[in-house]
C-alpha cells in the first residue's frame, strides 16, 4: 500500500489518500532515479510525501521539484482535495 500526503497545511492535518495499485506501479520506474527532496519548513505547498510498503517503491520519499510527478500525484488526489486546494497546488507546481 502506498499513501500520499499533500504537504500543504500548518496547524491542521495534511490531506492523505491511498494510491491505486496501477498508479503506484506507474511511479516505480521514474522514482528509481529520483532523489527525495529535503523536507521543507516553509508555509504553503511543500510537495508530496510518499510512504509505501510496496517493494518496488521507496519506503519514504518527498516529491518536489519534479513537475510531471507532482502533477500525476495531484491528479490521484482529486477525490480528496477541494478544487481550491488543487488549484493552489497546480499553480505552485508550475
């Protein structure tokens, strides 16, 4: 199982969702050559935290500074995220 946490809030829980198996599999190859971004302490959008027990994926990784992966992860959270939050994150990715 792979959990995605959108790192965006301060003082309240960040939105979380589970990646579908096919979405997790599609990330496995690109993430092999991706180094985790350092955790940021700024306010606002700080990336996506991936936590996985899938042997094809890193155990824990912050995805930031990789627009294609970030857009993909944002899309996987469309059922959980409000349109306003999704728009803020989409603008921050660009």
